[in-house]
């Protein structure tokens, strides 16, 4: 699969919530109800996604599939359990 240029937007309403969209489509395929809950999207970055690329809190294959199917991928904030597991994984002294 070739690289896909994506824009990543952060939510102004919910810390840790991000929208991944195709750069060409931008926000045109995002349902209005989702945008209302998400808040004013703030561009965090533009990146090239490919199956080889690692993302911090999302599975790149799921992100690419969601963008292809529905036009976006919504990354929710981590739960407390996910956050604690990430901390344990990063610190071998715990």
C-alpha cells in the first residue's frame, strides 16, 4: 500500500482526542454531529502514513482502513488503565 498523506487534528473539547483525515479530503467527510462534539479542530500535524509507520496510540492499519471506508479515524483519549499500562511498558523499573 502506498503512503497516504494525512492531517491530524486535535480536539478543543477533549484532551487526547484526535481526528485523522486524508489530506485531500480534509474535513469534508466528517459528520456535522461529530464536529460539534469534537470542537474546533486544531491542526496538529500532517504526516505520511503507511503500514510500516508506527503510531503512539493507534494501529496504523486501522487508521488507514477507517480513512478509506468512512473518511476519518477518531482517536479517543486513553483510559486510565491504558495510560498506566503505557507507563509500565516505558519504564522497566515499575
